[in-house]
C-alpha cells in the first residue's frame, strides 16, 4: 500500500512539474548572442540596456523585444542585419568622474606650484617633478576615457545571433 501511494505521489509530482514548465514557456522568448569565432562574448536579454550603431545612427536604450531577425528599442523596430557595431560601456568604475578628477588634479598641481613660487618670490618656472606629475594625471585620465568603452564591429570577427528557446 505504501509503495502504491509513493508511486502515485511520484507520478503526480512529475505531472505538476511538466505543467509548470509548459506554462512559463513562450516560443518567442529570444536573446541576442555576440560571438567571436566559437566563443560567446556577450548576451543581451529583453530588458537589458544596449548601445549600438545601425545605418550610422547611434541607438541607446532598453531592449523592449527581441525577434528572430529584429530588435525593438523605444518602440522602433531595427533589423539585426543593419546593426554595424555594439558598444559596451563598462560600469565597474566611474570612468567619466574619475577621469575628470584626474584632469582637475593635474591642473591643480600646476596651479599650486605656480602660486607657491609666486608667494615665495621665486622665479616663475615650472618644476620638472610637478610637470611629470601633472602629465601622468592627464595621461591616466585619457587612458581611462579610452578604456570606458569597447566597440565590437559586426562582420568577419564578430557575429550577432538570435537564440530562441
């Protein structure tokens, strides 16, 4: 009797799982996959933020819908074949703010050196160490701005695929 009851409960639980899986499945659920050769670089799902160029126009927004050969952003349908490149903005650091602070600090070092020499009555020439320090701050700011974005050009190297499940 216990064996029959446990088998019946097992069959019912399988039935419930099968029903819940088919209830949440939508045949139009798709996502975008950016691949280089056979390696996946990025995934974009419905609701993700995306920045890309299509027909030399910059599009930026949240993905409303993904179809087999199209993408809808801000109620505008864009064909995947027209997408030329995808821009990835890195969010781990605040690149714009950090680079702006480095530019300000480089300028601040120069101004402090000049004002210090003026107050002490010394010759008005820049010291080599302050020029090196300011130049390093400007260079770091420039490199941070370059590192903040990465562009993937769709073509021979990178492919944009739609995966529907």
